[in-house]
């Protein structure tokens, strides 16, 4: 049975959480393979909004949840999410890779310090993600879950803090070596004890599940254009966010992946700094989309920047992920806008191009315009969801088919509202 990878094709916040939540119902396990608590997955069930940062979105279905080696784990955040699920009577069948790295307080300190006072401002989530991955890659100050939950945690921590303290000082870290060590040890050893039972060799577990023909869902965090290698560097996150990362971040072969689903929003958003070629300058339209679409960061609460759908970027993301089919989300949000723009080309140095370049500063988007559709009530959207694709307003069908034609990929899932019920599945 299949291994299905779900990835975002834009700058994150495409609504992957909802799609994963729906698909999780028919899956045996859900796997996170990249990022950390910088991600924010919002799922709405029975009018209650759940936001997860580390726990895979399948949690609400009580499925097997796996946090792969490619994730950086903030123990406090994870513990709180586990406790939240338990309090809500949800069974937590969680397995954390012993190879996943741990986010410590100095990572968060560095993340904030680098983003505010020192160096390039990226507009990070300040969850310590970049510094934790930097320590992993540098191989000198990384801490993996296995070492963290074992009894020699204090000694390892001591070595890490001793090695890092002079670097931290350069960025304004004031606490003494002893004070910081004692504080972190006393706070974090509690979480180590609490999380120990969930830590295992998830590589074997996952491959065993695959051998047993289980259905496994790999839930991408962030989006393709935030990928450390393929995104709008340096305004990206610090992990690989593309479908290929499902393998490196969990320990399975690319040959085991059966399906890749790419999720994109009917418009684009981004939080933080960095290029957004189709950013909407008309504040009335941008504000309207932001407020109807609740476009505020799930992790930081920051207002998201809003842009028209960018098919140059989307086609590039599609190429890297080579999806089997696409899911479009939040198409309902665009209701009530007279003319909808779609970017189909860029102009670079006076020439048209359909290439997504590595430097975006000098490009200008070229649009086509389609007629918009009226604003519909939630009841009307629900009615459409239960009656099927052909009952969508004609203009929406045209919008969808225009995207399919340019991307040469079918859009099989259409999300027209936040709840599970407001989703159309197309058999094409
Ligand atoms: P970091 O991942 O916290 O280092 O932030 C780097 C960039 O990625 C910033 O622009 C963040 O706003 C963005 N980012 C990180 N995680 C997400 C996400 O889940 N959704 C959208 N943007 C994100």
C-alpha cells in the first residue's frame, strides 16, 4: 500500500494540514520529516481550531505518529502538544526518531539575536530552527534525541555549552556558563524523562510498516519556495521542504514513494522577508484576502503578505516535486473580487521568461486576468461541496482549468472552506 507525500508548493501555509488531516483518516501512520516548531498546522474539527507545530496532523485520528530524523525537536513544545492531545482524550501513539536533533534555549536565543541585532534579517519564526540545524551540520554542538533522553545528558550538555559559550557571547548572551548549564539541565531533564518512552529507531519502524503494506502519509512542513536549496535563498527555512526530503528526513528509499500530492493556495502568501514577485500592492484587495483568509502566521501571528497566484513559481515547484496531482485550497477566499490575476510569465532584463530564477529582485510579473466570482455564504459553499465539482461557479471552474492547462497537472482536491466537509474530490 502506498507511501504518500504531501508537500506545499509555495511559501508555506498552503493548507497542507487540512489535506493531511483528511488523508490521515485512511492512513496507518503520519510522518513529519523536516522542520520543527516553526511549522503551524491548523485543523478545524467540529468548529474547534487545533494548531500543531510538531505533532503530525494525523494526531486527531489517533494514528501512529512519527517524527523523523530530519526534524528538529523542541522538547517543551512537543511535550505541551502531547499533553493537549491527552487532555482531549486522544490516544498518542507517537514515535520520535532517536536521530532527530534537539532545539535548546541557546538556539532560540541565537535565532532572535541574529534576526534582530546581528546579520541579515530573514524574519524567522525565532523558534531556534536555523541554529539547531546549523549545529547539526557543523557536527560539533548537535544533540540528538537518544543522547538527550539517556542519563548522560548532563555531561553532553556541559560539553555543548562549554563549546558554544564564547560564540554566544559574541551575540550578547549574558548568563554565566554554570548558571545556563544548571538552568537548562534542570528544566530539560524533566522533558527528557517525559519524552524518553516515545524515542526509538523510527527508520526500522517505518520500513517495517512499509513491508507490512501499511499506508503512510508523509507530511511536509513549510513549502517548496522556502527550501534551503531550491527556495528564495537566503529568505528560506533551514531544511529541505521538497518531496525528496521525505526520504532523507525519515530513512526510506525514494523507490518506496508511490504518490506525491502538491498543495497550493488559490493565491500566494509569505511571512517574513524575501521576494514575493506577485505581491498585491492594492491594499484594499490584499487586506480583504488577508482578513477573509485569516492570513496571519499560525506560529507567530504575523500578518502574511498577499500576492496573486504565481504560475511561474508554481510550475518550478511542480517540476522539483513532480507531483501526481494537485490540491488547491482557499479558493472561496477570492469570492467578491471583480478581476482575478494570474502571473504566467516574468520579465527579466526586458525579456519574457517562464524560468524561476535564483535571484528574483529584478523580475517583473506578467499577468492574465480572469473574471472573478461573487462572494458566497458558508451554506452555499457547503452545498457545493456536497453536490460536487460541476456545481462550482463557472468562473471558478475556468480558474481551475486555466491552472491545470498551464501546469499540465490535474487538480483533484479542491478545498473551499476550513472544515473537512468543505472539500471536493475530483475523479479525473
Ligand atoms: P525559520 O524557519 O523560523 O528559520 O524562518 C525562515 C523563514 O521561513 C521565515 O520567513 C519564516 O516566516 C518562514 N517559515 C518557517 N516556517 C514556516 C511555515 O510553517 N509557514 C510559512 N512560513 C514559514
